[in-house]
C-alpha cells in the first residue's frame, strides 16, 4: 500500500508543488455534462467571433446603400437589451427554484424568461421586416449581409433557446426535478446567459459603434 | 483500491454552478449582477449618443464598457470565478478568448493591411 501511495504521489505531483490530488476518480456526471456544454458554448462564441470579424471588415462597404447610422433605432435596441438582461435574471431565478425544487417559482420564472425572450424576438423580427420592406435586405450591400447574418444568427440562437425553455418546462411538468432534468436545466441556464453575453457584444459593436461611425 | 478509500479532498464546480449558499445569498448575487449590468448598459447607450465627451474616445469607451459587462455576466450569472474549484472552467474560457482575439484581431489586421496596399480602384480598372 505504501509503495503504491508513493508511486501515486510522484505521478500526481511531478514538480513537487505540494498539491497532491489522490486520484479523485471520475468527476460527477453533473460536472462532466456541464463542462462539455461549456466547451460547446465557447466554440459557439468562437463561431460568433467569425461573424463579428466579417462585420468589422464589411461595416464600411455600403455599396451606395444605407449606413448603419441611417437604419438603426437605438430606442428599440435599448428595449431589446433590457428584455434580454431581465430574462437572464429570471433565468437565474428559475435555476435557484429548480435547485430548491419549488415548482411555483420555477414555472413563474421560466414563463417570465419566455415572455421576455419572445418580446426580444418580436422586436428583432419587426426591425428585419421593416428593413427588408424598405429595400434594405441582406442582398443590398456587404454591410447589410454582415449585419443580417450576425444579428440573425443571434436571433436564431434565442429562438432555439425559447424552444429549449418550453421543453424544460414540459419536462419538469412531466418528470419532476430528477437529476437528469436538473442537469439539462443547468445547461439551459448556461446557454441563456451565454446568449446575453453575445448580445452585449452585438449591441455594443453593431448598434452603438455602428451608428456612431 | 486506494482510490475509493481516500476521501475526496478537492471538489470541482460545474460551469454555471455556485458554491453552496443560501437561497437569499444566491438571489442577492443575481440582483447585484443585474444592477451592475443595467448600469453598464445605460452608460453605453448614454455615451454613444452624447456630445459631452471627446468624440474619438467614444469607441474605446464602448468597447471597455462592453468587456466590463461581459465580465459582470461571467461572474454573477455564469459564476465563473478564479477559485481552485473553477480552474477547468477558467482555462477553457481563456482558450476560447484567445481564439476569439486571434480570429477578430487577425482578420481586422490582415484586411486593413490588404486595403492599405491595394491600389485605388481606378488604377485597377486601367490595368484590366
């Protein structure tokens, strides 16, 4: 036993820093699942960074079409931002309610999150429809292509998030707060908060920087 | 054999997971995050449309405010901390941030360089 312990020590602590972890074994499934989902989210953020890079390069290429400052409505963007922020907060409340297994607060917070997400989507859809109706669709200029693909990609993520949210409510309704349902809820909360982080970049770079330049 | 015998000395946290706190403390964390995020957002929108500050500083201020707000979201909503139970999550995040900076910085740099070295459009037309 002593022999194996020594071998274990030298393997676990090759540089003798004193922090020996005695083969803690596989992590709990909750950590493995959430960590894998975290890796996915980071790769999703890397994908978004490509859209941001394309927007940064193309934002001046208006081909005689409208510039950003002519088509952006800061008031609607502010409302959308507040909606997403509040929905991130209510999503956090839903996570807490799920952890303490309180169905009432869980459903209430998830419904609020869903409503705020839907308001966001409606506002964004109206903005897109209005732009296309004025002839400023994605095919008008390279700038508009980059704008529609970046903001539209975020909108698609929010739509997927709303669908996932409804699925989570249905699963809690049908199956209760089981361990696997709670794992999915943890991943959903991560997803929803990550969308909010991407939106911070979108409103800062696309709308606020874009309308100033 | 000895693996099972040892009590777990360290523990990890899943991304998005908090230390064991009371419900009140956890709600307070989200409230603080929400207030900070709203303040930063309001500042961003105010700065973007104001004449009060030196105009060329506005883009820099907007980028700094955006990064600060992302930090607030990471800490208060995603619960990514610098604690030893969060090392894996922070390292993954650091790698993600590295790739994001390489992609965006590299693209902007290369395209600006190409633009600067490109002959004006009328010269290209004459060459054809």
